[in-house]
C-alpha cells in the first residue's frame, strides 16, 4: 500500500469514529432498554436475559469494546477490529437468547434484532474489503444458530432468507460510498495541491508562501527569508524565446526542490522569474550560508542565458528576524518581504550575481510608495466563477447521480423477482395453506409483485428508459410494499406466515441503496414504513415480539436514511471537486482568466478547425511591471494585474476575442475573425483599454500600459510557429517605444490581408 493510500485509509476510518460513537450510544440504549423493560416487552421473560454472565458479556464487554473503538488512540486497524468484535458479541449473544427462548416455548426475540445489530457495520466507515467478509461472517453466525438451534418453520426460513437480502444488498451501496469518498478525498488533495503549487516549477506558489511565512512569523522563533531573482531574464526571453525561459524556470524549480530536504524550509515561486525561500527556526549564519549555497548552485547549473559566454545567474536578498513576540509589529509579512526585496535590488545595483543581507527591518524602515490601486475596485474572479458554474450544473449532478444507480436498481429488483419466485414456489409446499389463501396469494404474486419487479428491471436496463428509472423504481417499490402489506393483513389463514413483515421492510430499505434522490427517498421510506407499522398494529395487535420487530426495523430505516444522505452528500462533494479541478486546471487563480493550458488547448483546436486567416494570436506584456513591483510591492502588483485583466477582458466586440493569463506579466488573446483589419482593431482596443484605466505607475508621468504583438495563422502554421511570430511582434513593440501594437504580416497579402 502506498503512502497516499495509507493516508486515505486513516482519514476514512477516522471519519467513522463519530459514527461509531453514535452507534455505540444507540446500542447502549437498545440493550439497556431490553434489560429495563423486559417484563413489559415479554409476557414470559426470556431465559438468560437477566443472568449475570449475560449482563457482563452481552451488555458490558460489547459496549466497552465499542467505546474503545471510538477513541483517538486506537489506530485505524484496531478501531475497526474492536467495533466488529463488539458487534459479533452482540449478534452471538442475541442469537443464543433467541435459541434458548424459542426452544423453551417463548418466541420473544425476532431475528431482525441481531440482523439490525449486524447492519450497524454498514455506516461506520469500515473499508469495503473488510466490510464484506465481516458482514457475511456475521450473517453466517446468525444462520448457523437459526438452522441448528432453532426449530425449523416456513416463516422462519422466509425471515432468514429476507434477512440475508437485508444484509447483502446494502453492500452495493457501501462499495459506491467508499469509492465516492476516496475520489472526493483525492480530488480535495489535488485541489489543495493546485491551489498551493506553481504549475510551471512545481514549487509552492504565492498563496502557499504567504500562508507559510505568516505562520512562521506568528511563532516566537527566528525566521529567515531570501528572495532570489534571475538576472537579465528579459534578455533570455527576448533572445531564446519564452519556451527557453520556461525551461530555465523549471530547471531552477527542480534544483530548489532537490536541494531542500528540511521540512522547516520552503521554496516558492513568487511571480515571473522571482523565487523565495523561508527558513523557520534557523539561526542567522546557517540561513545565510544556505541561501548562498542555493544561489551559487543555480549558477552552477550552466543554464543558457541568451548572453554570450555567460550562463544564468541569480541575485539574492536575505533578511533574518530574531525571535520575538508574535505581536511585535516588526514581524510582519509585508515588512519582511520588502526588506528582502530591498536587499535583492541592492544586489542588482552592485552588479548582480551576488547576495546582499538586509538589516533587521522595522516598520517604517522599508519605504514603499502607497499602493495606487483602490483595493475595493480590484477583485479576483475565481471564487464567483466556481460558484456560478456549480450552481448552473446542479441539474447535471442529479442526472449523474441517478445514472450511477442503474446497476444497483437492476440488482435489487432482480433479487425481489427471485424472492417472489421462491415464495410462489413455496406456497402450498413448504408452507401448507388453504386452497382459497393459496389461490389469492399466487395471483397477488404472479400478477402483481413479479410484473412490478420486471418493469423496474427493464426500466433500469434499456438505455432509452434509464433517465426515468429512479422515478419508476420509487413507484414500483410503493406498489410492491402496498401489495405485500395488503396481502399480509388480508384476513386469510396462513398468508401472514407466507409474507412475513420483513419482506415489505426489506423492499423499503432497498430505496436507500440505489441512488435515489434524497428528496424523493426520504418521504417515500418514512411514508411506507409508517404504512407497514400502522397495518401491523391494526391487523395483529401489540405484543413484545412485534414491538421489538418494529423498533429494530425503524432503527434500520433510520440507519439507511442516514447512510443515503451521506452517500448523496459525498457524491455531490465529489462532483463539485471534479468541476473545481477542471476549473483549477484551466483558470488562473489571480485574475479568473483562462490560463496558459486552456489557451494552448483552444488554439490547437482553432488551428485544426478554422480556415487560414481566421485565427489571430495576440501577446500582451505589461510595461515596466518590475519597476511597479519595486515601487509598490508584490501585493500591489497582483492587484494591478487583476485590474488590467478586467479592463482587457471587457474588450470583446461580437464575442470574437478571448483573453488568457499567459504567465507573470504576460497575457494572450485569441481573436477569431475573417479579416486582419478586425483583428488589429480588437487588439488595439485592448492596448488602449489599459492606458485608459490610468493606473499610476512608478513614473508619475507615465501610467501603466501594455505592449502587444499580433500574428495571424496561415497555411500550415502550428502553435509554436504562430506564437513565435506573435512573440517577435511583441518584442518589436517593446523596442519601438512600448504602449503599442505591432503586427506580424508574415504570409499575408498586403492588399487583401489574407494568407497568400
């Protein structure tokens, strides 16, 4: 078993401790009630109920083991083993009491009571590979005592057969529940990874960095922070292209991952070509030495830099904060980051490829301009995008949930069909009946119960009928239970022995294991069980055995309802996580725009499906974002990117343009239009939209702007070729003054603007 699977098993069993505690309380009350109300329940008390060995073993030992299984000190394996053992003790104890009582002429303990105790295993998060043999072993215990120690009778055999169905059928649902729980657990872990991991480098992302350094600063221990920046990264991108730049960042990320083995040290990618390392609880000299080791190690990789005779180098700034009170105003994330940033820029000014150490910062010692962006105006689109997409697709979830129950519905109704055939064959043979009772019973079964089971099976099997199989299953269950109850209470001799009360109860319980929508299932199960209970009491009166039967049945109905609720809740969370994963994999968390992965997929699709000159790619780069971050800080830079994204995304005439976050300070757009003139107008509108925002930059005479390059797909252009031309046009725009759009006209006719 791999570590991830071990972690799931531990989490799955831990989640069941609360349910074990619930069951322990219920069973404690049930067994205690059996002792306390013995004289009320039984006209002639059952032997052994009040004997001291019975009290110690059946009441004391089983409940002690159940309690122990709920405690945190019990490892998952022992927790499961203790609970199963406690249930086995109850089952054996109850069956012994039943056998002794029946042989003494007191049929006071119906078989459904030990069956109900055994069924508690279904809802306490026992792994399926353990649950199946545990349930079957428990039922074998019940059957062995029933067949060997209890006098045989027709109704007793029918009850035993129905009890087997009650035990076996829910295992289908238990398997589905564990699978859904595992999928949800894995997807939640994957979502956590996506939300805290930088997709390009595999390092922690800015969100994880902020959380980790905030936690470290909140402790009374030393903290060191290093910010590393790739020297002349713009030159690398301009000379070798973005693909080479991405390869460089990946190589640095891999080096940092391989070089850091201490769990107290975190490496993260802040943005673009900037990385950070946080040391928690490290002394000053060790942290500084480690930062220099990492910085020199990156330089020793010999990565191409785009500069003649020089490999990639990095500059670094380090700040170390001594242990102090978490309330110390100097232990502030922004203050520490700004101090490390200033040390980094000191290294840049001193010639790059070096490390500079900052003095311990104090509030006010690090000067930054006031963030020029109104924080309230900037907003990430990510949370609202998720909520909106999930709200729109709830109907899809319900359809998926209904569809997941087709197989279970077929199995359940096929089982009902088989049981009806057995009862039909046994009528008049295994159970002697008067002719009138026999004729009526056979007609009820052959013309009513069997056709209803067949209808439900057909509806859950035929592809054209499946969409309505859930509703049909509910209708068939209602009709079957109504017919069974009617036939059972009809004043005819021996019919109530042929159709025992467990038969309609087992059919009612089946609704909870076939993925019926909870809002349909709950009122149906409660209504049908109420009908059966009222019919039983009115037709046969009240005695101790009937009270125990109905109480045990009601507890099983409650257990199945709770399990069905949990099953649908887990399935819905799994469905949500699945959609969130799709979004997280294709949506930039900062801006809410589609990300680079989605851009690549969409562009490849458009290049295959649309004719020449119908697809234009635009690369946009924020001018002087590095200087903006230096002046206002990275949080302000993030808000600047959000505002730019909002402004450019609004430029979408006739919905022919889609904006993407490409990475760092770069955006990309795909424009689907028939002419280069329309594409140029749309791209120019994007550039103008940013300038019109009037976002104050580090230079008071120049607002934040973007430069853009546009290329049109022609002939056999693939993604790489088209993006290389758009990149070249972008850098031409940078070289010729920024805040402008440059077109790449390769392959286009100068007169028609179409591919030649």
